C-alpha cells in the first residue's frame, strides 16, 4: 500500500486500486480518468446539472442512477462513457 494526497493506493497481482474502488489494470484506470474528464466537462460547463448528467449517462448505459459510478465500471462500459461524452461535447464545441 502507498499513501499520498489522493488516499491509499493498493497493489495486488499488477492491479491497482485507489481507496475502496475495485482493483483494476492500468488500462482501466486510465479509462476511468479519461471518462471522468470527459463526463465532468458536461456538468462543469453547465451543459446539464451534475444530477441530470448522471441520469442521462445511466439511461444510456442501461444502469440505475445509483449504479452509475465510473470507479466501479469495467473497461467496456468506460469506453462507452468516453464515446458518449465525446460525441456530446463535439456537438457543442
């Protein structure tokens, strides 16, 4: 375990996890970061409220709003988030 300003980083079998998120490989961790960057732009730019943005994303992914957490998504779902958010951002930029 490594502790830094972001919290605890756990290591096991070449997998990593920040805090209490599920262990993931580096590709999934990178996808989580990119998905959040793209998604956060939607609500931080006031395109939608944060709550409405999560509702829209959950609907698009076929998840309940309470299940729509990028920290627990698998790589396939994260790629869908990145693609979905990128399309919406391209439409308004």
